[in-house]
C-alpha cells in the first residue's frame, strides 16, 4: 500500500466557548468520507456507517453500528474496541477474516493508545452503538483508503501493540464522499 506523506497539521485556531453549538447541522450535511461497516462471516447481521467530517477543530467522527453481539445480566454490557487500521481492504482468511487491514494507523510510530487510529470504544446497547467524537489525530484526507475495524473485545488502552481487543468482527473501507 502506498503511504501518504504526513503533512503537518495547521495551527489550531482558538476554540470558542461552544465550537459545536451547531453539531446537528454539521451531522445533517454529507460527510467528507464514509466507511460502510460489515460484519465477518461469524457476524453477518453486524453493520453500520462511520462518517468523517473535516472541521476547523479536527475531524468529527460519527459511528452508528447495529447487530453487535449482546450479553445478558446486570453487568454484562458489551464494549468494543474501535480503530482505524492502515490497510486498504476488508479481506482475510478463515482464522482472521480481516487480516489485510494490518495494524492500527500509526504514522508517527507512537505506542498504543496514542496511535492516530486509536478511537474511543463503542458501547453496545442491546446490539446498537452510537458514538460521536472529535479528534485531531488525523485529517480526513489522511485516512481515505484506510479501514475502520470493530473488535470483539474491549480495548485495555495498555497492552502493546494494540490494546488486547480480540478478534476483528467488522470492517469498512474509508472512501471519499464528495
């Protein structure tokens, strides 16, 4: 895979008191990039969409995923590792259905959880997850062509090199929307 050269991030403007007061308006617009996430053969009902919006303060990421594995009991909620990986295809083999995605997107050679592709976890809610967050670890342009992965386990944010998140259960390729 051809690596895109890292461009320095432009200096960030001062953040006003409520920089995303118009969050709903931003999310109602077409995103700059999107990844349609599909589950592995073991998780055929899993799917969703991850949208990327370039803003002056960083990238606003919106992830909506359905069909996540569930658990029962008062303390049995599921938390799923969520990352951008360096690979450009959601393919693999019987042992690892998404082996082609490679490791976490990490252009600066940082330790986990400081990779550019380390994202907040997805919290399962009866098989559904919704997450919206802002990151300045990458620009939309830098992640076009890479992959988004949902892992079957929770990220411990400590283990190297990838947080001990378990099997890759869903994948989507990030493509330019406009």
